[in-house]
């Protein structure tokens, strides 16, 4: 059973930065594809970013491209989401997600999400 614990959320002014962390346990980290999603009030879940288990190419939702960066540290069994130039529309609960085994592809992940989820961390961006 994969367990995910997010940290690093908070409040920031527009233009600021935050880094989210996701500590992974319960499964071999090198066998897990990682992702970040978010849900804003009154909106559906949105795909933010994903990175394959081998740490290869990363993928981003259109609204965060060029501003956010996903990464992973195999030694710390942790995935990160560096968020720069934050905007008020980035305000949401951010969820870390994990998908062990085969890379499902961004279309699948955008549509169906991943197998395991963290509890989420709130990010609030003020104007």
C-alpha cells in the first residue's frame, strides 16, 4: 500500500514561489510514477504535472507550463513540485499522486488520475 504525505503548502502573494514535497512509503520508489493534481473551489480536479518512475521527461498541464517544475529524489523517496510566479488562479488544494509500474501516459492521467493519493495541501495565492 503506497502512502503519500504532502507538505509545503501555504499562503503567498502573486509572483511568489512555493515548493511542495511528497514523501512516499510502502512501495519501491523507483517503481512509482509520480504526479501532482489540484482542485480549486467549485472546479474539477486538474492535472498539474507528472514524472515517470525513471525520472525521464516530465509533463505539465497547460496552465502551469514554464512556471512549475516536478522532480524526484530517489534517496529521499520524495517528489517535489516547485511553483514559481504563482498567480491567484493557482489557488487550490494540491494532491500528490502515485502510479506504480507501467507509465500510463498523460492522457490517461489527465482523465483518470493515478492509483494512490495524498490528503492534499492548501496553496493560497493572494493578488
